[in-house]
C-alpha cells in the first residue's frame, strides 16, 4: 500500500474542510502534503487524523498545514439543540469552558443560557 493510499482519509478530510493551495506528492514512500485551512481547529483535526492513521510520530508523512485565521480557534454556527457547554466540550473537551465562548461573543450574546440556531460564534483560542 502506498503512503497516499494509507493517508487517503487525511486527504479526503482536507478536501471536506476546503483546504486551499493543496499540494500532494510522494517520494521514497513518504507522503508530502501542504495546504491552508481556515482555523487552528481545522489544523488540529487534520493532525488528529494523521496520528490516528500513522501513530503519534509517523515517519511516512510530512505535513505542512498552514492556517488562514489564527486570531480565533474556530468559528461555529449554532445548531438546534446545542448549548454553550456542549459547544465548549466539543472544542475544548471541557463543558465548563463555556464562559470563554460566552465572553468572546458578548456582542451577540446577552445570556449564556440563550443561544439560537444560525448564530455564528467565535471559539476563542485557549
């Protein structure tokens, strides 16, 4: 199996995320990928996928993943049934960090218990 075949799920995820300026090549069994994603969160999920496939320090892939906007961790559109604590758990692994999200979005949120589907929230860097 080629390295490209092995890491196809990473390439597919990059495409799904809309990575720009993507370049993929394979030399001597090492897959080289380069591209730009929107936020640090997207970069993190690409690296998580790489590690899930190749282990903590894979030697058969070299990835240069750039970020367009590092001023925020991510931008999130609220979906029905979500709460700030559920969103915080998704991005930070800790529902109690909902206050960070609330503070970063005070311009559109007046109450941390009241969010609406369709609102676009800033998910701040920790």
